[in-house]
């Protein structure tokens, strides 16, 4: 987990292009759009041996990402604004015969029908690129590979 938490993504042209695509609609309209990346997530829980979880709150389909700032896991748990989903992404390390198996999972909570109907098409659009970015990032983490992770 130390390797995951301290990991700095190496340069990767494909990942940079995919992350940059997210900003195109806003830029075409002359608006500012923050780049969505791991640096905008807030840590929710960290078990230094096996798991780390981080979250985002926002109307992700909006040009600016519609991100809602929050301070910590308690604020994340208390947040309950209609129309605004909460997203959690986690990494789990489990023992494996070869070393350690590192897996990632993303879960989204849409508090109402409106947010579900807005989020679903957005997720269908970004699901594949998001997964590709995570897989490329995990493969690029030399510190994880040195420790025997896959």
C-alpha cells in the first residue's frame, strides 16, 4: 500500500491524451475544466497493509466536473445533496502465490433518479478510458512490480 499511496504516475502519452479529452468541451466553450486525475481525490481510509480508499463528490457530467470539496471521510459520509453522486475508488492488495495481487475498484452512489440518469451516460462514455488509464498506471508502477505485484 505504501507503493500505491506514494505512486507518481510516469509520463504516458496515451494517458495524457485520454485525460486531456475530458477538457475539450469546456475549452471549446472558453471555460476552464480541471483535469481529472488521482490528485483530486480525498483519502477516505488507508489500511497500510491491504487497502486504500479515496473519494470524489460531484456532478461529474458537468463541463467543470461539478466537484464538491469536502474535508475528510466524515464529511464524505454526511454529504447528502440531491442530484450529486459520490464516487469511491479503492486499491486492495491481497497475498498471491507469486507475491501480491493489486486490484482496483470504483463504486458510484447516485442518491436519486436525476443523478442516475445524468451519470449513467457519462459513465458509459468514460468507463473504458478510465479503466485503461488505471491498468496502464498499475503496469507502470515499477515499485509495485519490484515487490512482486501484478
